[in-house]
C-alpha cells in the first residue's frame, strides 16, 4: 500500500492573456518599449519555470484595468499615490491609495508614472524603472478590489501531453486558450510542491524509490497525478465537465495500479491576499485548502465522501 502527502512550498502568479501572441500583437503598436521588454522577460521566465516539475492552476478573475482617464494623484502629506481602476464587464470604478516607496523605490516616494490600461511603469531620476502588469501591481502592493480567483483547470509541467509543441510556453497557452475570455482575465498559479511518498510492503515500510516513484519520470507522473487530484477537488461540482471525467478515470486507474490508498494535499499560503483566495462553484474561496482523496474497496472518496462524476457525455 502507498500513501502520498503533497504540500505547497512556493507559488508564482502570471497573467496568461499577455502570453498569447495574437492577442498581444494587436496592441503592440500602442505599447511602450517598457511593456514589450516586460513581456519578453515574462515569457523567458515562464519557459524556465515550466521546464521544472510544477503543478499549475488556471484561475479566472474579473477583468481589471488602470483607468487611464484619471491620472494617479500624489499626496505630499501622506506620501501616498492614488490609482484608479476599472473592474469587471461593467467597468466599476475603484480607487486605492498606496505608498509606492514601501514597495518599489525606498528613497523615491513619488516616481514618475507611465500608465497604460494593462501596465504601469515607474521611473526615477536615477534612471531606474520597473514595469508591472495591473495584476502584478495589485498583488505586489496588496490593494484589495474585492475580486477572487476561480479555479477553472489544473495541469502539470513538463506535461506528457505537450510532446511536439513548439515550446512549453506555447503548450501552456494552448491549454489556457480554452478558458480565455474577453470579459475576464486568466491567471496561471505555478506551484512548487514537496511530495512525500510512504510505501508499506509486506507490513514493512520501504523506500519509494523501489516503486519507481522518485525518479524523473516518477516525479512527472506524481505531478500529473496531483493535477488530477486538484481537478477533482475544485471541479467536482461540474458533472458534465470532460476534464473532470478524464481526471477521475486516470487518477482512479493510477491509484489502483500503484496500490495508492491515500492522497493528502496541503495548499496553504504564508500570507493573505485576495489573489490567494482560490475557489470554485463547489469550493469556498480561501487562501487555504486541505483535502484527502482515498481509495476504499475500489471506490474513490474525497474528504470521506464517495465521489464519481457523471461519466456520460453531456
């Protein structure tokens, strides 16, 4: 018998919509060189990340943009700069004040601000600059606009399904494109995990290496297995979800073949942020999620409740 416990040890949040070439090229003539360089660095960073074992969650959020028709306003008394945002399809107006010196240039509380709908570039007289997407900015400064992240898909990298793809970034974007919408923003949460496998054979604990679960291929398979566990946890209310049915069937087969009787997942963040409030139709939005999937008499259970999706086509 084998049991597995997975614990989140790190996370990286990236805005998927910026990575789709067709969507970005439509705007490139309107964007500053700062933004063009930002995107190139973003793609390089993601390509490096995806080459290492990661589990990822694709999360949909209400669209948010900088309101470029209301310039940021600096208050010399409070040393805070007020930024204005447009949120959701209805473009709700939201404003928030933040001390930029607390987050970016310690000795420059009032940097020059270049504003674009999706990006902000901060510049100082010392030829220092930083460019951020609107999501980078909100998450980095801790501004709360009362929006949460809905998990719509999960996966792992490097994925066995990505063979033949031009690059790992393009493979991820192909998956993400299924969930992109002009009315919402799609973010990818890249998670690093510490996965402990305990094997019991002939009433004795054995090293998981003897089961072929800790080599490179085994690690990739474990990451894929975890992605399927996350799909079942977050998407379990979607009875006609083809991805859910696939995750269920493959995970059930994996657990049976490896005599895996228990998968425990701890997905906790060290600090709170509205960007870390993940949820779905069937799961409460929270920065902390813990769940257990077990196999008992050939039946899958999640947190003690029998689970089986609707296996018929919608």
